[in-house]
C-alpha cells in the first residue's frame, strides 16, 4: 500500500495508518512538531534527508522511491454534468445543482465514494475549481457530509463490509451568473477530470426565476437539442422521479404556449 502512494504526503499519511500513529505520536518519534507532520502530509513541505532516510528504511523502500513523485494526469476533458468519473481509488459525480437567484449563488452537490474514502482524505486530496468566462469563480463555502449508501447491488459476501459503504457528499457554493458556461476541474490525489457545463443546460435544470418561458429556445426546436437530452438524463439521475416528472410537465406547459 505504501508503494502505491502518489506523493510524499501520501507515503507519510499511509505510514501513520499502518503504524497506528497519531500525528503527535509520529512527531514525537521523529523529534519534530505536529505542524511539520501536517505540512508534509498536505504537500506543503518535505522532510529533510535525515528524516526521510528513517521513514524510508522503516517502510522498506529506498530514498529514490520515497522522493519520486508521479505527475497529475487528466482523465477526460469533455465531461458534462451527468458523467461519472472513475479515479484510481474512487468514483466521483456531480449529483445536483441549485441556484439562489437573490444572491446569485450556485450550489454544486457532488458525491465521491470508494473503499478508502474518508472525510480527512477528501479534505486532503480533493481540489475543486470552477471557471466561468475564462475567470476563476469565487468559492463561498464548502461542506462535507457522510451519507449512507445501499449494498443491494453488492454480492452477498461483501454486503457486511462497512468499508464498501463509504460515500460522501460535498457541496460547494460559488458566485455565478446563470447565463455563463461553467467549467469545473476536480482533482483527486494525482488525477484530474474536467467538466464543461453549458449555461443553457444549467438554466434548464435549475428552472428558477432566471428561466424565461418566452425564450424562443424553449420551443419545439429546443426539444431536439443535446441540451434537452442532457437535462432529461440529469433529472433521471436524481434520487426519485419526481424531479423528472416535474420537468417534463414544465416543458409541456411551455410547449403548449407555442402550439
């Protein structure tokens, strides 16, 4: 497990897990501060050669392997809101979006799950960046919660393993103009995935006050577009079909105004 780590921070973090050390216990063992251990694990600093030698020897690896880093790789640059990403050690998808028109704040709820996922690991390894009109969008807040996941699709011999039920949802709130296209870059450990979400698709799935029923794009021609297909898929992926039902009824009512 240690040699599968992608960074020095990962090596030290996994080392602590294997040895069952707290950050304080490892700091005491190496005669350094807790903040030093934390900065190493977060990738802010690296340990000196003398400490690296002790750690590498205890891990059964060489200094060359200890200091070797793997560059980040991009999985895909053409993803959109409905795609699920398969990272090496986790799955990720964008679950839903909500828009507060009074504050012009977009909430993006995403989920990440896998055997080794933890809240601490998400804080450490997940980086979420949004760009709109080629400008980085300001992130206003972030929350992470653990959610329960069913095991009905898992074969019986694995259903009692709690590690298979680790699923977390994190919600980012960003400043957003609903007419703009949105690019989302998600990095997990040493991999990244790029999502492109057209502004019209976001306006369609939000269905808030910004959604203008008199917009000519919402006529019969709109129902022939890829945006409409993506919107149907988005609502079909929600926890129940009430959102899809409401969306279809909403589109029907709009369409009837033009017939």
